[in-house]
C-alpha cells in the first residue's frame, strides 16, 4: 500500500511503500503515537480554557444581575481630606485627626446600615465580620507612624491606587526594626469605601503627601 512515512532517525519525509525494517517501523509508530498524544493534550487544554471562560461569564452575569449598588458604592464622606482643607489641616497630626473623624463618619454612614447576618460574614462593611478591619488592632487601613528613639532616617511609604496602608505594613515594620522612622500614608479616597475614588483628585493626594513629608 502506498502511503507517506517519516524517517524519524534522519528527519526525512518521502513517499513510498511501507518498509520491511521493523526497527524503522517502530520509530514511525512511536512518532505517530506521540503526535496523537500531543493533539489529545491540546484538546484537553482547549476544553479547560473554554470551561474557565464559561465560569467567568457565569460569575459576571450573576454579578450584573444583583439588586443594585450597596451603601459603600455611592456614599460621599465629607470628612475626607481635599486640597481645599490645606488651610485648616497644616501638618500630619492634623491629617490624622481629620482621618479619625473620617472613619467615624464611615461607621455611621456605612457600617451602621449594613446588616449583621450570616450572608454578610465576609462583607467588609458588616460589623464583626471576618473581613471587618476594625476587629484588628491597629486597623492598618489608617495612616500609621512607627517611631524610633535614634532614627537612622525617615521613610514615607505610599500605597498604590485603590490600595491602603495595609499593604505597607510588612515593609514599614521591617524598616522600623532597622532604625528608621516610618510613616505609612493613607491617600485620600482610599481605605474607606470604594465610592471615595469617585470624588478624589490627584491634587488632593499630592497635598496629603506634602503634609506627611
């Protein structure tokens, strides 16, 4: 029977009659079996990708079919620092004092209106839930200051967009152990409610950084 076969040993591909060399035929068979195995693995991988895409689409549709925005999505916290407050908030201590009023306002405007229920056991804004940062001391969503008796220098740590000083904790404590005076600044619009990012401007964040320096 005339067919195509591959000389695995020499990397040749020719047309001809199936040879009588058993060793050569074995090489061809192993090569074809590996090709089939590779094709099967590719199909499985494609099925996995398709399954993940279907799962992501399902979760997205479920999220979009919710009952609407929660309190923390649209609340406006008037105690948040802005550039306009620069005349009254003159230094970092003033900023910390204003921040305390801000988080007290968050408690009244959001936490007080979020039910404590089993369904909210992982909701950050449900008082006492597993995700409630207020159950930990200190609450690393606040700005923090780590002093040193004889500081080698001062370090100002800034978190990224939509983050909070929580992500600065490990680095700040490590630097403080090495003798540095460390400030971890909570940038305006962060660490409170997602709606905070709707109202903050880069000028507000820049003004807060200047206060902490």
